[in-house]
C-alpha cells in the first residue's frame, strides 16, 4: 500500500483532505502525515519516505515546484499530485515540468480527490477538467509571441549552442557573467524551459537561432 503525505499551509484544506481520505474502504494509500511548509515537508519525507505526495504550489517558505524538482532526484519513485488554486499556464506547465504527474484544483478536491488517487495508483495522471483542457490546447495552439527572443538573447543562445560557458559567453559579448545569467533567465522564461540544453533545443526548433 502506498504511503501518502500532504503538504499544505492552509489548516482548513488539510482538515478537508484528511476527512475525505479517512475511513475509505480498500484505499490504495495509507496516511503518513502532513506538513505546512517546505522545511517541514523535507523533514517529514526524510523520516517516512512517501510514495505519494499531495502538495500546494505556494507555501510560506517557498514554491512547491522547487520541492518537486528536489524530490524527483531524492525520491524518484514518489509520484506527486498538485492541489492548488492556480489554473494559469505558468503554474500548470512549470509544475508538470518539475515532476508533477497530476494537477487538481482545490475547487475539485471534494468531488475528485479520491478518484484522482485511485488513478495515480494504476499509473494515471489525473487532472481537473479545466487543466486537462489547457494542456490539450497547448499542443494545438502555436507558441505565444513571447517566445520571440531579442537580438542579444539570440546571441547568448547561439553561443550556448556552441558549448561556451557562461563566463565565455560574457567575454565574447563584452558583458559580465551576472548579466549573462540575467539574459538566460529571460530566455528560460520565454521558451518555458529549465536548462541550457532545453533552451538551445527549443530555440533551434522554433527557428529563433540558426542551426550549425
């Protein structure tokens, strides 16, 4: 049976989830505990090593996406279901890229949480209907215009594609390494990626930099 923990700073939501998951016959999970912050979550997980993680994305001491990235390495067999109020593309796609396998809006918890956990248990990726629609539409729609890089951002990306380090890029363009990092953060945000390799591949795919 899978061990489950909840990471949520709102005591009312924690109580609602506990009540929903208590006394469920033949549940595919067992309750291991709850935490109200990233720090408390790290400590709890180190003790109980959960199989299933239910988490909010906005916590008092940081973002749930950061915890997802950590857990993807520390607990590779743990699956994460986001419970949040955020339905915008930024939160949805960052959470999914960070490692979440499901995304449930808090408004849907009463009707869908138990079903979602059953889906997780058999390898599914449960999502609120609104979120599933946004994800599907993202594949059908063209990339937003924000994916257009500035001239300097293209130069930075092209130099990264050649294998240059951040310091080497700075020397080549006559700017500081910190300025290079600022450009790279902007590039990541526009291309909706999280690494240098992803940025280069996505820029090439979109034709934003020349193939070599």
